[in-house]
């Protein structure tokens, strides 16, 4: 036992938090009945064709009309090489997740900070994503030299350690 004295309240057990109230039951949508002939035609669990007339539904509550913004193509439908200057840069880019070694991310962060410090406020802010895009473009510009079946072979084909 350590030589430090503790209060008696430190030695008493902590009361358990009160239990959470039960979750409200989930409302399930009614399933339209399937006529026995349809079940025989389409098999168990199969849905009848879409040509069957849908059951009438109650009208949706009306909403006030909103002014429509100009249509902007979603990222998956953008035409490569076509720039839309009215959008900010981050909206013209497409999101892609990638995995990197911790050392690579550390070096990218340090490099971005050094480059930002050296730019003295001129130009764009340089981020890790900026550097990744530049390095991807560099790799793509050397695609004719790229060859191999492993990451190490690909790296060596570009003359990297």
C-alpha cells in the first residue's frame, strides 16, 4: 500500500447508472397481400411484376415551392477534363479514400507545413491532399515506365527506393 492517504469516499463502490428506457416499437409498413395465384406463378418470396397496379397512397403533404438551384452534375457523372469554374475547387474534386503507412502521412504533413511556411501567404494553402494529388499526377505522367506485380516492384520501376 502506498503511503498516501485517501478519503473513505474513494474506497466505496460507484453506483451503476440507471438503466436506459426501452426503445419504442418500430412501426412497420403494411405488406400488400399476394394473391395465391401470384405466389404459385412467381414462387415463394418472389415479387410479382411491376405491371401490377400499385395501391393508392395518401397524398404527400404539400410543401412550399422552393427556388431551384442550377443543376450541378454529381461527382460520378462529371466529364473528365471539363472544368466548372463557378464551383469551388473542393466541389469539383471527387472523394477517394486510400490507405497509407503512418510514416508516409507524417512526412506528408511535415512537407505541407514547410511548403505553407515558405509560401508566405501567397497562392493556395497546401494540404496533404494537395500533395497527394500532385504525387498521383507525377506517377501518372510516368505510367509508361511503371511495371511490376507488387508494390515494391512498381516502386523500383520508377527508380524509388
